[in-house]
């Protein structure tokens, strides 16, 4: 009876050990978002190394500290590259051997871009163009395995797609938007401004006369309102003022209502020792244009430049027009016309 129990116990131990080995030596699948998984076969590798687990564990793969390795790291003999270096086994750096681990066809990759639809990268098209040369991109330089979101400005400097799409090897990423962003329609951009009606930039209107490359990225980066420009900046040729200079297109100076629809500048109140002085935009616009005062005499921001009555008598500020009766009544007289006392 005791002998029979011992045999059962031995059989149970052996069965448990066999199960443990079966669990430990199962195939390992490394999954990828845009490609078929890579399968590592314990059974195949153990058959090559006389079931000696220590060949890899823990000399190459530390089971207590598991991590993912990039192909660039494997090419430097990390992970699988410790053996697959071209000496003991085929090299992970060999382009013709990519398909020995990466089975199946790479899938198309879709990038969802906020506010501008989707861009799709076709592996099939690029593999056909390069003759199956995967490493023309997957070489640790163009695609490093660590690149997250790459901006168009970075691509223009040669990052990721821009390494080939530079206008020499392939069409440039600069302004060829519809080549990748199919059906992309840039939206109108509304600039909400304090104290004045919003200004709206219409992509559809400007694209009737200009190409994307006329503005992007020489004048504007691809992100909305990356850096703000004042009207004074525009008057010096920056931002919209690059084209809206009175030569190529209407000037940004003075033609306010062309961009600021429904603009009605308010009355400006100045508190002084001599009582309150008011400036009525509505009254002055009956005889003058915005450009007559802005920005030759006044910046667009109220209170940005202060002037004394003595300054005005010398032709500054309001005194540029209220000049001893030549254009309008002089600032020296008729105080009550401006200062409600």
C-alpha cells in the first residue's frame, strides 16, 4: 500500500513538473499596433540548445526585470540580438531576414489630426517604391521607435516622413497637405479680441488665390495662434501684414472692417484734472478713415501713449489734427468741446 502511494506521489510530482515546463516554455507573442505579432518559439530554441534554459535566462533575458527592446538596441546585441548577430544565427540587422520574424503584411497607419481629418501612411505603397527595403525607414534614425507625435515643422527639418519627403527624394511635406490629408478642409480661424469685434481668417477664400506654401510655414506655423501679433506688428510686415501691406492685398492698417466685421469702435474716456475728456470714434469716422490716425498717430490700444496738453500744442496726439484751426479747432481753445466740466 505504501509503495503504491509513493508511486502515485512520484507520478503527481512528475506531472506537475511537466506542466510547469509546459507553462514556462510556451510561445511568446509580441504584439504590434500596425503589424502581425512576432512569435518566439521556446520549443524551437530549446531544441537547438539541448534544453539549456540558462543560455538565455538570466544572462540575456532577466525574468525579474522584463522590458521591451527596440530593433536599434537589438542591432547592438541587446535582447534577441545577443545571438542573432550574424554569427550564431541570422542577424536582426539583415534587411532580407526581417520576414523571418515579422510575418504577414504591414498594415496602413492612420494618424488622426485634431481639426484636420486624417493622414494615412500606406506600407504597401512605400514597400513597392523602396523594393521592400524596410530599413530605409526602420533604421533607428528615421523611425527610432520612440517618436510619439511629430509636428509638421519637425518634419520640415528632416524628422520622420521629412527624411524622404524633402522635395528631392519625394514630394516635400511643406504645403502638400492634400497629398496625405485626403479630404482635409482647413477651417476658418476666429480671433476673439478684447474690446473689438472678432476677426475671422477664411482658409477657403485665401486658397482661391494662394497655395498653402505661400503662408506655411514661412509666415505661420501649422498650429493656430502659436504666437500672437499686434496690429503694430502687422504694420511692420509680420503675420497677416506680410501680404496685407497695401501692395499685394489691402493694408492691415486702416481697413479694420474688412476683417473685423460689424466693428463699432466705442467712445474713449480720459480722466484728467480738468474733468473728463471723451473721444468719439463714431463722430470722427464720419470725416476720417481709421488709417488717418492708426497707427501713425495712435497705437490700437487705448492709453498706450499719453500726451499732455503741451504735447498736443506741439502737434502730438490729438494736436496732429487739432492744429490751430487748419484741420480742426485748436486744442488751446474751446476746452469745453472735449472736457465736460
